[in-house]
């Protein structure tokens, strides 16, 4: 790049990168660095304070290990610091358009709907400058001589001279959980300032910022304006160009509090509020040196504090607090409980646009624009760079950096599957896989809780529409579309437009009821013992015997078992065989058969002819809706003890639809979705365990959607679920129960968010009110009803993370699937 055209002649800081993470610097001494990727995870959105602290431990771990590598001379900093290990932490966060791999089966559909959506690409690299040794393990003096000759001839240090230190530092980084960074990670780290990931892009420098351009032609246009003394604020828009500004962290104003306190997350919040890069450079000091320095400088610290008091620059209360903090720190290091210090650390922050000191001040840090050092500041962020532009240095305990949230990233969900949405904080994709739980031998049931109108049905349909497009492999090796069964027991509900738009099939319950026992557990179950238990349970639940039910428990179990051993494939046949062979009485069998003859719903669960087939479903989506059947379900708030017989039959029918569907999609990686799942939860823990066993052994994903959270808790579901979603809930008691189900702390902030209304109260100037962005409910423009933000769900995943996710629904899907009365009327009018 000609120097007379542009202000920056980019240096080459990284000469070569090796697959093991070693990076050869382009500096005169050809220094060698080892860079690794630091694991990122939720700290701001951690499920609990303990989880937040656990995510901070990787920073502490590497600090302790690097501190132990440094030789200590008399515990004096001045004598020992030459042996400290030099480090470079580089945090980069750049927005990128949503994209999926080309082999992802959902790529065409999701790219069509979300190609203009941005997600954050965030990496944190930790680099350590390696130390060479001409004499290393297994080398011998001849190899040492060869290394010396190589250096004299070519300059720099031979790579092999770094092998011993590489192994030592690599071991430390691996123990800290660091991983080898991907090629893309290095490309982004090496060119984060370039939208094309080409580090060699033109730039123009101003005293407090610089401009970068995607091409030389565009840069030349801007250069003409600059040469004409036209302020850059008056330049016309130049496509794809942008302004970068760098600032230095001068000081901190943060309280002494628990490490997990969100008030300490200054690094995370800096990124969340627009910073695109944060570069930290310094060295790691051994704990013994820090302990000695604290003791040695105790008097100086006290004198400094007294001087500020006398100059009216500090209150007595502040003095007391600072002296107490100093004493506590000395006590920690005296007992060897102190953390290693990142000594002489400079912190450089880069933003797109201008540095706003007030914004950073609200985060508890003081940031000054780096006047007349913008170009050098950019160079300081580069990998392996020897440029040092930041004059302000800090001695920071590793715990302070860990609690800053520098390694925080709100991620949740599985590696692939259906796209639920994007994490609210960091715009990360959140997927749910139909096979992840079974592949990882986790509890299989997925539970979604939320009140009526919270978006349960929309989320259910959105996931079903995607699952049905994902290929599945049957146990026999056949490739099929994932079979998905939706059971919707609400009488007034009809999701058939959505299901059929995605190639699915709709069955009305009345058509199923015309068959003989298609939902008979003896007919469809692959587990004879489980099927007998389920058959007994359904008969005892419905209770055709009235007050004699208690006396029928043992004779019923014996009769069913005898019938199955003698060839019966359904409940009715089993009882008739037992009656024929005088293994059961007429008082046991006759009430069951009479009720089956008089109640089609009960008959669907109690077959008479063993030759008839069970329920079967095809590939893709199958919707089972109520149709014209009068399904007499009880009110969700009605106690189970008050159910009448028609209600008990209706509830049992729904439960058998779940088991029948699960068996119908077994060994095909199928999914069964049940709305109004409280009807199933009333069966108790034994049925939940039976469903879990079936799901694990046969590769089925059961997904339950319910508004009765306390029932799920009472049913013991807390120990039977691995994943799920918490949607908005109005009642505080139910919100607390939802947190308990997923083993989350029911903090005031969490409960308040779950129960918050979607709008703030109207005032005298407006009857509409305004959207409440603190609510988890979907937000709409109060006048036009346009969607401002989708519903927020707390996604609790297999890994134990619990992160708020915005459920992202395409407009076309939302129009098709919405259950709001006005949307339903619009669809019906369109059909007519």
C-alpha cells in the first residue's frame, strides 16, 4: 500500500501459524507465541452463581500454572519480573450474517427466512510467549550447535528450540480447558478489523479514530475529501467503510462483592454494548512475589490514602473500606489463598464509531480515547505484535479478570437440529436436536411450561415443521424423514393448516375411534412387562367396577398376564381368555367389556380382536386432533380425585395416544408432541418412567407442553427431564414451580421476568401504553400490532445451561400458525 496514498502501512505481525497453535512473529527476533481458544459460556446468564464461578475458572487455572513457571529471585518483583511469562488475551466480537453449513438439511428453509439476521461471532484467544532453549530434551550438544548455526545463518530461533517450552505451556493450557483454535478463529483474530477478513485493507487515520475501507478505490474517494479538509462527519456514505476508535482502560470503580455478582461484568458488558475488540497484554506474577510486594508497600498504601483524605479527595468511609480491602488481600496472600496477578496489564478497547467514556463509566471503568495513538493501538491488538501503545498498566488478580465476564457468552442448546431462536444477550443460534438426549444417554423428555397464550403451540409447531425436514435413520438402516406426531386434545384447536403446509397429515380422533383398540397398550408395546403395567393402570384409572376397584387390582394383573401368555394381543382378548380358562371371574371381565362396547373412547384403548393392527404413522408430521369427538377433559385446575368416569376415560385416552404414538415412531428417531400435557402428567411418576424407558430404548423424543406447572412438579417430573423451556407465566407460584422443575434458583429477578406483563401502563398522553422490554412475552407495536420482538423462553439444555432465547418465527409461518383469535378469523376469511 503506497505510503503517499494512505496513512497506515500495515505491519506483518504474524509471519506463520502452525497447526498446533504456535505462531511465529514477524518481529526482528522472530519470537514464538502459543495461542489457544478459551472456552466461552454463560456467566451473565448462568443458571446459578456456582455455574457462573465455574465458567471463570479457566482464567484462574492458567494464571496459577503460568505463575508457577516463573523463577523467583528473593520474592522481589524487580529481580524476578524478567522471568515472568508474557501473555496476550484477545477478545473479538464481530457481527456476521446467519449462515448454516451446506450439508445442513434445514439450510434452504432457514436461510430463506433468516439470511438477513446477524449473529455475534465471538472468540477469546489466550497467547503465551514461548521461551527457547538450545538444549532440550533428547537434543544433545550436536543439535544445540545446529540450532546456533541456523540462527546465525537465517536469523531468529529454530522452531525446535521452543519444543520443551511448548510442551510445558500446552499442558497448562489443556489443563485449563483451552483448545486449539480453528482456522476461522485465527482468520478473525488476525483480521477482525476487516469485514472481508483480509488484514491488508486500506485505512485513514485521525487523531482519535481511523477509517477502514473494503477496497483501495473507496479509500481514495475518502482521501480526496480528507485532503480537502472536509470533516469526516460530512463525508458521504462510502459503502462498507466504517470508523474504528480505540480507548485505554485507565481505572476501575467497582465494589468489593462476590465474584458472581453481575455488577463486576465490565468486560462482558463492554462487548455487549458495542466493543468489537479487547486486547490485554502483560505478564503473570508468582503469588509469593505479590505477597511480598503487598507487605513491603503496606505503609506506602496507607500514606497515599491519608493524603487523599487530607486533600478532601476521599471520604472516611472510603478510607475504611480501602484499608479493609488491603488487609483482606494481605490475609489471603499470607495464607496462600490469593490469586496470581496479571502484572503490568494494559487493556485496549476498540469500538465501531466513537469511544463514549460515559458508557464505560456506567460499567465501572474509566476509558480514555487514545489520542494520536490510534494506529499503534490497532497494531497492539494484533497477534504476536511487539507494538505497545497503551501507557496505562494495571496489576489485576486473575479472579478480577475472571469475574469481568471476559469469557462469558450466552450459548445454549444442541449442535444441530431445529432452530428455536437466538439467545437474547449475544444473538447465538439455539438449536434442539431430536436425537441429542438419546445419543448422550440423557433423560429424554422435553418439557415446555407456560400459561395459555404464552406461545406454547407456536413453539411446538415451529419445532415440528423443522424436525419433519431432518432425515432420520431407522434401526434397520433405512433413511426416512423424521416422523413427528402432534397430539392436540383441545376441542377448539386445529393446527391442520400449518401441518399440511409442511406436507403433514391430519387425523381426527373420531376416525381413530372407529377402529378396534388401536391404542391398546398390549397391542402396540414392545415391552411386555411395561405393557401389562400400563394396561392395569388404564383400567384401574377408568374404573369400570365402581366401589369394587380396590378388590380387582390383583385379580386384574393376574388375568392380563395369563391372557398374554396364552396368545392375547389386546386387553379384551386377554380378559376373555382368562375368563374362559377360569382364571378370572365374570365380575372382573364383564364391566370392562360392557364399557368398551358403550364407550368408543374407552374401546380405542381396550381392543377385542387380537388380529387387528395398532396405531401407525407415516414419515413427516402427523397431527391427531379432536375433530368432532366430544372429549370430556376435566378443567386443568380440577383435582384428580373429583374426575367422573367420562373424564377419566378422556384423560386415559390421551395418555394412550402418547404411548401409542411413541411406539408408532419407535426405532425411527421419532418425536411425539403432546399439548395440554397435564392430561398425561396426572398418570403419575410410574407412567413418566415408562415413557422415559420407552424413549431411551427405542430412540423416541417425547415433548410435553403444559400450563399446569405445579402438576408437573408434583408428578416428580423434576427428575425425569433433561431439557425444556420456560415461557411467560402469570402466577408467581407457577413461575417458582417452573424454576424448581429445572433446578433453577427462583430469584426475585428471574420470577419477576417470567411473570412480567407485555406492556407498561398507559399514561395521560397515550391510551396504548408502551412495550415492556423487561417482559418475556412477545412485544408488539401498541398501535400497529407489528411484532417488535418474539417471545422469550428460558431454554434449559442438556448441559445444565439456562439461557433466555428469543423464539424467532418467520412472518409467513406466524401468519399460518398463530392461534390469536384475530389471526384465526383472518385465515378462515381467506379460505372462504
